[in-house]
């Protein structure tokens, strides 16, 4: 190509030193390449022309073809305004200027066809357009911007400094004239033809000058695909390198434990999503590589059974398995649940937590080391050095948000070779984000709830409606249901929060007196044994109301509980609210979630509450959370690069991301080193990637 894209922007015809300075300072555009990469942030559809008799009031972005038949000046409070009569074959309207009259009168030509573009107003029984964007029809037709007009970021702000959107459009046009618009392709022939993608050079032209919406959509698809494809390629390569370096135990067979459970003891039919995820896990376990999989499922979607059945495969292959949960309550619950499910399978399962007695602890350690113990469930007590397995084949970690990566790898080190790892989370991370960030994990998603679940009715109530809420609680208890009332205790040590909880407990005890009503209370300051005792009373149905802090947030399963009341709901984050709500709606009865707040709510709190009221879908909630808090915040650390997208939107372009990931995977599966001739372009582009860090910096 003849024109070097690194040419400074000053050399482009129509730019000049002043504009060049502004472009550099205001938009960071130094070279031709920077200019091409200034992608529009929106478009105005200029493919349609209105007739004057079809105009409507306050129509923005309207264009009309007509002729100026005369001018008049109209006196107003301060100065004069210039009014032109603008006419087409269907009627007459006015074009109005409040400044620049002299220039306009001298330069506009009477009775020549013009295109007037702007917003319509209705004034003195006539339509008018103030300060229209006017262009002679014959010039307009030559103009590349006559289809979908690109609007560039910041140009609206900068227009009085001399870089209006129109100016950027014009110099962009000039750039394509000077370069001939011939840019090197960056995707392979195969991808282009299989996905029917438009070429790079067409995409770059059309992103700036699309003729119509259809072409624009194709263009955006191609560029977004490319951006996401190369990010996925990088992530998957990382994953492949991990897999080729770290060997796992191949679980070759599915044996008696699994089959007997599946055929004779499964308490319900698995959902299709559960079956699909199990297949994915089985495939991993059967391969030679070490499984490193993230299992995402909304609250109550049935992850536990998937975890158990995966553990049974480990047992079938004479390996041990462990399940680690973030809290004592959860570990106990998992333990009891699994004991019940495995009742007739003759498996040895034990629980190890901070409160396990020393003598029991010793026995557990021994039986783990000699291999008698097959499944160990517990809290981070599992990570202690004394806990040594004979042959740990599968480690399942529930709620990975609470365990850091370092802790995960500590589990690995419990063997000479690392066990397979399955990380389960009930706090859905938006799919897009998960795919972009967990380069080292494969992802399975249970996106279906067990049949027959009624969606939880969620309402927002102010404190002053408390009496009504209490009446509702009484009615539900009379029907035999149980109630959670949760108080924010963001930090377990916060004295004020603790006082709120205790005050709440007292007032509830007054309104729901013994002996008719029995109340449990659980909070972080209690001894584990007391907590467990209170929890068990509620689980067994001996108490009807559970007053608690967020210790019950994850995983607690009491199907008879049908009402979740969240006090000071504005103080909780979205995913936490969703988690709490997930504690009800686990049985067949209609369940309710009542979000109590005071009147003073910030905008973000309002959005959080509205979202909760509107939807039960954890993934949708995660998306809103992502928008409110930003990806960096959600993941704890800013994963720069991966999330620094120029054209794709991590929230909206999920489908494209899936496809990009699929093809990146497919290509790497058949050609991991990208050495085949057909992947030459991809390899080349990929190499540039590591050099420039950003795929948009290597257009040539
Ligand atoms: N396929 C199914 N059909 C009917 N019930 C099911 C099915 N799968 C799971 N369940 C039941 O649904 C409830 C929720 O399952 P589970 O506790 O495994 O959910 P979860 O995904 O772990 O959710 P959470 O993270 O909120 O605890 C349990 O009572 C379980 O027995």
C-alpha cells in the first residue's frame, strides 16, 4: 500500500495545523491510523427523506429535500432572526437562524434543491427547523455520509472548538480517498467464508460510511467478532498450555457408585441443563488433562446433585473426593444432604470444620491417609497441613468468590499431581464476563431451574407499611409456612448493625409472642454450636421465624420457608439480595420476598430494588450489577486488557462472544500452534497482538 498509516495527521488534506493540534489534544489522534480507529459511537439514519406534509412536531434527525424560495428578517426581543421559506411539492416550512444571518444570506442559493437536516418545531401554525444542517442536494449525493451518518465520540462537545462531527466526517472521507481504503485482512479466508463476514477493508469503510442499517450491522458484527475472537484466542491458548503442561488423573470408567445412584436412587429426574453439565464434567474427567471447571448455576438450580454425581465418578475410579464450602452452616448442610442422598450407597463421608472435636479430627486424618474415607466435606479446615489425602482425585469448591485463587491452589498441592477441580458458584457472573476473565477455567452453566418452581413474588415496602407486612407474616405462618427476616450485618463486628439486629429481634418477639410463635436467631457472634442448634430448629420446623444476618446468605435450604424479609434492603448489593431471596422458593409453595427500606434511597439503590422486583433471573441481575458496579469491581481486580474493548460490548454482545469463542477453540483444537497455511493470517495477527497489546493498533 502506498500511504503509510503512521503518517502524522497534519499531512491529511483539510486538516491543517490548528485542527491537527485539536485532534491530537482532544481526541488523541496523531496518525492516519488513529483516525481510522476513531469508531463512531452512534449513527443517525439519513436514508429516509420526509415530505413536508408528513412532518411531526419535535421530530429529531429529520431531513427534507426542498428549495429556499425567499428570506425575511423578523425582529425579536434582542436582535433579529433570519427566516427562510423552504418548500417541497407537498408544502412549506421555515428554516430559522438566530445568528450568522449575514453569511447565510450571502451563501445560500435561492430555488436550488437543498437537503435540510435537523429537528422540527411547531411555531405560529407552521413547521420550522432552527439552524438546520443544509447541503446542496447534488453535493449531498456525492457525500459518503448520506446513508447512516456516523456520530463520533466527543465531537458534539468539541463542535464550537472547530472539530464538529461534520469536520471529522469530512477528513475521514479524505483519508479514505488518499489511502484508497485498501487495508490488510486480519481474519482467515476460512472464517470469512464460513461466517460470511465482510472483509476488513469493507468493514473499516462501512464503519465510517455505512449506506444503510443492514450494511452497518454486518460491519459491526465483523469488527466485534474480530475483537472478541483474538481475545478468546489468547485466553484459550493459555488454557491449552495449562492443559498440556498439567496432567490429570484419567477417570476412565463410570462404575457402580454412579450407575447405582443414577438408576436406583436419584430422587428426581435431572433437568436437561444438569445432564448437559454432567456430560461436560465427565468428558473432562475422562481426558488426560486436569479439569479446571467453573460451574455456574442460579440459586436453587440444583448444583449439589451435579457435585455429588461427579464425586461418585471419582469414587468409581478409586479416588477420594472433597467438597469445601465457605461457612460452617453450609458445610453442615451439604454434609447432611449428601449423607441422605448416599444413604444406601455404602460410602464413607465425613465432615471436618473448625468445631470438629479433636478426637474425631484425628480419626478423620487417619482414615483420609489410609484411604478408608472416600468423601470429605468441610470448611477451609480442609486446607490445613494436617489434612492429607491418600489419593484426592476431585476437589469441589462451593462459592469460589469467597476463596481466593491461592486457596484453590493449596488444595491442589494436597497430592503429587493436582486433583480435578470443580468450582461452583451461585452468584452468577455474567456469561460474557466469565468467558472473558476465566481464561484458565472451562465453564459450565446450569441455566434451567427444576420443574414446578413458582417464581418468587418480590415487593418493595417502606418502613411505614410494617404493620401490613407483619399481618402478611401471620397469615403465612397460619398456613404452616416459615419466615426469614434478615438484617444487614455487613461487618460482623459492627456494633451499630448488631444493635439493629437485636432491636429487630426484640420487636419481632413482641409482635409474635410465645408460645404461639417460636423464633430462631442466628448471627456471626454466636458460637458455631449455638448457631447450628438454632439453624436445626428452624430446619426441623420447630421455629417459624428465623431472624438472622447474612450468615444464611449462601446455600441454606429450607423448602418450607416461603417468605424472605430483608431489612434495610438498600444497604445490600444486588447479588447479595438475590442470594438471600434464593433462600425461599425452594419448595412447591408460592414464595415472597419483601424488601424493606426507609424513604431515603440513592439512585443506585432504587435501580437495585427495581431490578429485584422485576426479575428472578440471576444472570439478568448479574448484568445489572455489572452495569452498576463495573466489571473491575465485580471481579475484585481490574483485569485490564481483557475488558478494554473498543467496539464490542461485554454486556450486549454475548452471542458474538460465544461464536468467537467457539471458532477460536475450533481452530486451536485442530491447529494448536497455528502453523497450518490456512491459519497464517491469524498467526500473523496474533503475533502483532502481543506486540501492540491492542488489536486495533495493527491495521496496515
Ligand atoms: N432436577 C431436579 N428436579 C427437582 N428438584 C431438584 C432437581 N435438582 C435439584 N432439585 C432440588 O432443588 C433444590 C435446590 O438444589 P440445590 O440445593 O442443589 O441448589 P443449588 O444450585 O445448590 O442452589 P444454591 O446455590 O441456592 O444452594 C434442592 O431441594 C434439590 O433437591
